[in-house]
C-alpha cells in the first residue's frame, strides 16, 4: 500500500512491510555480510515488518527507533537511530558488532553517490532525507543507506537506497516498503 500522501521524512512512524516484488533481492548482501545459508533463506522467504517510531527528544534531537520482525513474530533486528551523526557501537545478533551514525541531509546534492541520491520524489523529500552509515570492522564491510519517499509504479513509497561495500565488491540495492498503518499499541 502506498504511503500516506502528506507523510514526509519528518515523521516516518508506522508499520511497514518490505515489498519484495518491488525491492531488489538482497541475498547477495547478506552473503557478503557473513550471514549463513539457513538464515539467508529464512529472510528471503519471510515477510519483513518494520515498526517505526520517529520522534524528537526533549532537546530537539531526532530519533528513529525500528523494531523488525519476520513472519510469525520471529524477532529480527532493532535499529535505534539518533540523527546527530555521532558514531555509536551496537552488537546485533545478525550483523555482529557494528559502529553506525545517522543524520538528516537537507539537500540531495550533498550526497556524493549517484545511486543513493537519485529517484527521490521532490515532495516526499522536501524536508530532506535520512542518511545512515554502518561499518563492521571485524568483517570489513560498510553499508550506507539513504531513506525517503519516491514514486514507484505511480505510488508514493517509503524506500531505502543501499550502497554495500566489502573490499572491491560494491552492491547497490533498493528496498521498497508498503505502508500498513500506525504501529499497534502493543508493538
């Protein structure tokens, strides 16, 4: 389902499911991240749901908290993003020890990677986009994402553009999400 028309990157709160028909297959990214075959296949066949809570704290700093679940309520990853570009370490059961940082980018022209900066809907990103950068030093990979809204097959969609790198391997992927509705109170 399309994102609500008035929604912008100032508040992406809601329940979203990855639309695997419209998204690029990310199995090769998971392989290069060192995720095992069984887990990769479970992710490939599962419905991935994101419960997103986007808010500002008492000092005005933006936060995006994301709880990911797979089909049947199987726990996925949790992303706690603070949009201040400060590096923060995190240990994840899937991706291991990573260091990440996130921020709001006001102008798409300041994003150097062409893939990350293209296809955005002007109205959907009028308040900027969200940029996230994560590094796993132990495994040697990095992932830069830009989040926003774009028109996909004539509908406004929440999307993430991903640039994954491991040594000389660079993978460019787009993930497209369906809006389900507000996050249920018990989520």
